[in-house]
C-alpha cells in the first residue's frame, strides 16, 4: 500500500467545527501514521444569482458589460475567500502538527463540496468533516446539533470512510459499533479489524431492533473477527428502536465515537422509506464514523 | 437529486423576480414578432408562454429564455403571406420534429465550425433585423409617434438611475399608455394589430390537408426554422454559459427546443427559439435556474389574463421603444471598433454574415456564407505553411527536395511550383517525410511532379510518402494521442 496516497483529508471551512475537525483529523493521522491534508473548498455558488438589478434595460454592449460585472464580483469574492482561507488553513495546520499529525498539507479548491470531494477521493483513506459547515450555520443559527445540508450529500457522493465530528475534541477511548449484519456493516467490521485507527480501544458492538434468525450468528461473527485481531469486544443484542437504543448505550457506557455502515440502499428508497443512516446521524451527539 | 435542487430550488427568490422582469419584456417582443410574421399577436403570445414553460423542463441550459423570436418570425413571413396561419402551425410542428432529430444525432457538434466572427455577425445581423422590423411603425406617422418613441427610450435608459427595483420597460409601457389614453392621441395601438388572447390556450391540430403537397410547402420553411432556431439557441446557450460560468447540455437543448416547438404548434403558437437579449436580461436580473424560465412563461400568461384589456391600449410607439432597446442591447458595438484591429479576414467574415443576413432576412444563409468564408480564409492561411528546400548532391548529378508543411487543395499549386523541371539532372529525390498530404489533390500534385521529371529523363525517388499520406485517411485522429504534436508540429 502506497503510504503517500493514503491520506487523511480534513474538510474545513470557517465554521465553528474547523478546530475540532483539525483535531480529529490529526488524531486519525497520528494513529494511522498517515499524511494529513487540510482542504478548504471555495464554493462560489454559481447556481445562485445576485439579483440587484431588476431594471430589465439592456444598453450598449450589454452582454460584455454584464460579463465584466459578474466576473468582477466573482473574482472579489474568490480572492477574499482565498486570502482568509490561507490564514485559517495556516492556523489549523499548526494546530494539527501540534496535535501530533505526522505531516500536514493544505490546499484550496473551487467548486461544490460534494463534487470536489468526489474528484479528490482517489488516494484518500479517511474524510473528516464537521456535522455542518459555515453555510448551514448562517442558514440555521442556534440549532447547533442539526445536520448541515452538505453532509448528507457528501456522505452519499464519496465511497470512503467519513468521520463527521461534533464540536469539541475528546480523544476516543471507547467506541460503539452499530451493527445490523448487513453487507455494509460486515465490510465495516473487516475495515476496523484491519485498521490501526482503533487498535487497543475497547469496542462495544450493538445490534438493535427485532431479533431475526441470523442475528446471533452475525453478531458472533463480528465479535470473533474483532477479537481475533486483538480487540477487547463486548457484543449486545438489544431490542427496540435503533435510534433510541444506540443513544442510550452511548450515554450509559460513556462512548466517544459511533461507528456505522452508511447508505446501503439507493437514494430513491431512502426518499420513500427514510434512511436509518440519516436518522442515526441526526440523532448522534458524538463523532460518527461512517463506513462505506 | 442534486442537479434537480440546483436547477430549480437553489435560487428561488431571484429566479421568480427575474422571471417577472423577463415576462414584462416578453409581452412587447411577442407582439412585435407576431406582427413581423404577419399573424395575430395572440399567436406569438401563446407561443412565448408555451415555449418558455416547456423549455424550463426540457432545455439543456437552465436560465436561458426561449420564446417567439424575431429571427424565426422573419423566416415564416412569406409562408404566412402565401399560405396562411394553418400552414405556419404545421411548419412549427415539423420544425420541432426536425430539431429533435438534430438533437438525437448530435448536430450541435457542428457548432464548432461556427467561428467567433460568424457569431458576432449573427448577433449584429439579428439586432439590425429587429431594428428594421420597427421601421414600418415609424414611417408615415405623425410626430406624436416619434415623440412617444423618444420619450419611451428616455424612460428605459434613465429610469434605472432612479431605481433598479422596477423594470424600466414596464414603466415606459405604463406611462406611454396613460399618456395616449389621457391625451386621446390618434396613434396605432396593439389592439389595431390583430387579435389578442382572450382565453387560455387550447389544444388544436393545424387545419391542413395531410398530404405530400403540404409537406412540400412546409418542409423548406421547417428546415430553415430548424437551422435558425438551433443556431440562435446554441449561440445564446454559449453566451449564458460564459455569463454564469456554468456548463450546459447542448444536445439536450436541441431536443428541448424541438419539444417546445411541437407543444407551441399544438396550441396555435408559432415556432420560437432562445433569445439573446432576454437571456441577458434574465441573468442580469439574477435568474439562473429553470424556475426563472418557467416563471417567465407563467407570469406572461397571468399578466395577459389579468390585464388583457389594457394590453390592447398600449401604443405601438411604446413597443417600438422596447424593441429598439432590445436591438441596441443585442448589437455588439465593440465589434465596430474591432473591425480595424482584427485581422481583415475575420472582419470580412463578420461583415459578410451581416450583409447576407440583412439582404436575405435569413440568418441561416448568413451563417452559411460566414462559415464558408471562414473555411476559405483558413485554407488560404494554412496553405501558406509549406516549405520546399533543395540541395544538389553527388557532384550536381542528383538533387534532393525536402518538403515540409501542409499539402492540400489550397497549396497544391504552390507545391508543384516549388520544383525546377528545367534542370538537366540524373536523379531527383523528393523527401516528403516531413510534409502532410491531406487530400487526393495533394497526391495527384505529387504524381504530376513525378511525371514531369520522368519526361525530362530524370529518375525520381519519393521518400517517406507513407508517413506523409497518413493524414489522408478520413478517420485520421492523432490529436488526442501522445506524440501527436511530434507528428503534426514537428517541423
């Protein structure tokens, strides 16, 4: 495995989450001994117009003048964002290095967040992003635990593990795996078993919901797989609504990070039946690692 | 999911406001273009409503405005005059079908042969035609009309200095209509120009015999309408791409234009296409998404239903003022200044496009001439990239000609002239390994040279012909492969 292209990519913007994202990314990079890259995506929101001029009058060289006006406006915004971005990226880089990241690069790109991350996906081992970005903070002030609009789109768009973090860093000491025996979560178990990220941490596996006949077998398999690679594992099957059960377990066992498989189904199905992933993600109050 | 959100919901407030601004400007345009085409204003108004609404869903360029246009109206003028409205509706349906076919076979790719100069010529010709179409309203009229038109233009361009919140063309129309009513001026108004819509449009089939004779009548018109409609739509799409810095799907746009025209034909509307002036107004007003196009169409119809009686009262002078504004805004004034700066060939292409279009009232013919002229100039320029060097070898008994550059129909004569046939010599070596033979004219020119030398009793050896004639194969495509620049540019 080429270490150079197995980096941790931290997506930061000027939201309150940036520091925490940098902290968690530094933690992950340190544990996996992977290079860290801080990425700031500048989205000029080309799909939105400015709409100040409703005069409806067009005069001499209307087209060319409009092109100049619009590109000047875009240029001013992009330049300001770039300068600000450089400043806070520098600060975050110092912070990540101080927190023990082996190396930290910084980069800025233009585009929509989900498109950019999909383009950058090759060579990324783990994405780290805040539960919501600066745009959601202005759109929904005060509702600090709401999931940002970009997060779900990103989670659907990329095919690598994503760590979404809540505000405030706490070095993970106990983690909980939400397990349902599906292909995605089974693959997730393998990923955890083979990754240095959680080496040495106790893992609590919870299978929630109605008991089905394969349930105990699946749970035992997960427990065995993880125990075999040296994890200290507790496995439980708890009846009830997954959202409540897992929230309760997190509280009861002082869990620091939630691990789960994400979006096994098509977006269409999720639109009609709702998505368990989104429900769990919304309900979670601790950093959540989504395994793809 | 994501593109649905981006296309429709990312810019709701601005899209709705821009749609309203555009709708207000669409009404005078639709009426004016109906008059050009020689049909009742309601034909153009229904068409504008229908095309704007349908293209919002089917188009490939969100934020671009399509409706009844002057370029299309000019093409259908004679059809309406000779055969009447029903044949126009049939031609509109056929235009739509042809455009869908064009989109499916990706005819949009041909747009790359339309050079920048041709586009500028097209835009300028369009502006001139829109202006010329206003002249009948300005000849043989009383001074009131001139005063009204001048006042209208004054309001359009000066009112934005007061506020940019209200569309100044609307202010013009309201003020001039009020003046005409209050002073009871005896000048022409929209009501004098023909029937206005009095109800929602209904589905109807064109009342024409379904036979070959009908097809023979409408096909030439439909073909021209298809070409003109797609040309203006694709050019406008490129303009909107540049203005908004976002991409568009040109083939989807072709199909979308076709669907919109078919829908228009079935509700008694004329064929239309994208509009440069209106699209610029839309982007300027903040419109970006499909919602702006949809709302423009819906507001247009709503306005007609709400204030339809008042529309008949609008003096033609007000419409003329709005149309002159569109004409001024569409024209590329910088192109006049650049006539001297640009290479003469570019300027000639631009002027030829304008001249032919204005003379024939047919943008398709103008563009055809422009494209042919640019191709001609290009061939002429590239034909000059040809160098023939010669050196005596073997104590003057042998001569080696080294050819480098492009040999094709435009440079074949220069190629032949590069050889000295009068020289008495034993052998000639023609090294063409660094030349490119593009067509059979080039190969036959080489044959000619060989024959001429042989007649003089000179032996001829041609070196590197296989490499040189590799470019003759029609599917020759090295441009996207590694080493292409070595092969094509290496000398």
